[in-house]
C-alpha cells in the first residue's frame, strides 16, 4: 500500500523518506547499473535469505543518486512481506544514540536496531564521535553476524573516510563497494526526460 512505507520507516524511528525516490523513478545507465542491481537484489530479498554482500557500500559524489537508491531500497524492502528496513542518515543515528544515552534508554535503541532485517545508513561521512563510532561498529558487527543486511552510502570510498577509526573503515570495506560514476550524456538526458514527465503528471497543465 502507498501509505505503509513512510510510516513503517518512521515508526521504527527512521529518517523521513521522499515518496518520489523509488526504483520506478530511478534512471539506470552505465555509471550506476551495478549499484542499482545490487540495491535491487537487497530490496527483493526475503527475511532469512542468504545475504550476498554485507555491507553493501555505495559511494558517489553529490547529486549522482545515492540517496535516491537508498530510499528506493527502503520503500521496496518495507513493501516486501515481513521485512523491516530502517533508513537513517548518519546524523540521525548519532542523534538516536546520544539521545538514548541521555535518557538511559540505550538498550531499547540497540534492540530496535537489532530487530530489523536491513539497516540503511546514508551520508556515512558525517558519522563523528568516538563513542558513536564504537556503538556503530558494535551494531554493524551484530547485524552482519546475525545475517542481517547493512547498506551504507557516502560521498567517498571507506579508505578515504578520515574521520572514522580504522576498524570501522575496514569493516565498511569488507563487503561489496560500488562507485556510482559521473552521469554520461545519454543518462543525463534520460533523467531530464523522466523529471519532465513526472512534472507533467503532477501538473497536467505544465509545459516545457
């Protein structure tokens, strides 16, 4: 159902999702086809399926579609029976952790994180603070060891996340790392055409 998605993610304490960022509106081209295929595989997996690559780490410059892909996985994954997919920005993860510590509710926060099938973290480059990183590392290890899927996106590869501890970086690099490259000309055109078509649908009188 159309209404189940955002509430499913936000009920779990996830970051708000944009209803437009789905697989249907994602334009696939040479520069992002591998990331798209990996994301689709994760979104279509059923709870209990063997996890193929963990974590799935997607990196790309600004505006190349990482957030679109991560939110698409969350929408599709939560619509996939019995799945619990939690999408968090790195800031939201930090906020949740710090808040949980302050309210002495850290165990409840960890339980929420460990009761999901897929954890999606966006903008990993913003994860800061020693205790937060340590907690993230524990969570990452616990989920991976339990056979749950973790997807991470950042603006650079794990080796270049200088603000993160070495053990976090090496764990992030331990699955499948995929770069989404710059958009080539045909793909740019396809994306533009898709956006115009979407705008026309939203406003029937809209003309370019």
